[in-house]
């Protein structure tokens, strides 16, 4: 028995057309839900005000760089933050503000005490996860400011 080959009809074309659009719409909805679910805040509250402060931020960064001080933060298992510093003078005062880069934008103030060999240890701890740490080092009338991510 021979089977008659089927022909491609307008109904088949309509099903291909509708199916293709259904796939595109489904992917767009999925990507939109991922985008909305992963962004929970703003980077700056007012972009105009931030643009007006930009030159001051650059000048402060250049002054900090000229001091030659460096600080590299790491989060310990107990939640406290260790700063590995370079060229920071004895008697310096180090503070920082830890903030989540996205989501709950609550901040945690950190104060550091010397732990020997260029290390400084925070008195406070931070929860696990991703944090942006804004550090300030003051010594001898000089001020260094830096920012780093901690995980």
C-alpha cells in the first residue's frame, strides 16, 4: 500500500507562524522576569547630583592615589573583615561602610583595629554575600578613600 504524500497547506503555515511567535514571546517573558527579579535598586539615587560631584570624586581619588596607601579587604568565615594594607602609617584610623550593591541597600559601619603585619580587623561583622566596601584611612592630616567589593 502506497501512502500519498501530504501537502503543506495554509493551515500548516499558520501553525508554524503562531508557534514561532509563541517561542519568541515565551523567551521574552522569561528574560524580563529574570531582569526584574535580579535588580532591586538604583546605583545612584539622583544621576544629576552624582554628575555634579564627579569632578570632586576624581580629585579625591587622585589625592588618595598620590599617598601610595593600599587596602585590600577580605571577609573571614566569622563575618569580620580583614584589610591587608600597604604603606599605611602606624596610628592610622580606618573606618568603612559596607553596603549591598543591589537589593536591600542597608549599610553597616565598620571600625578597624591593628592586627599586625599590615593587617587590620573589623570589630563588626557582615553577613555572607556580596558587599561594596567604602574605606577611609586617616593619618597625619592625610585622608585616603577607596572602594572595593567583598564576597
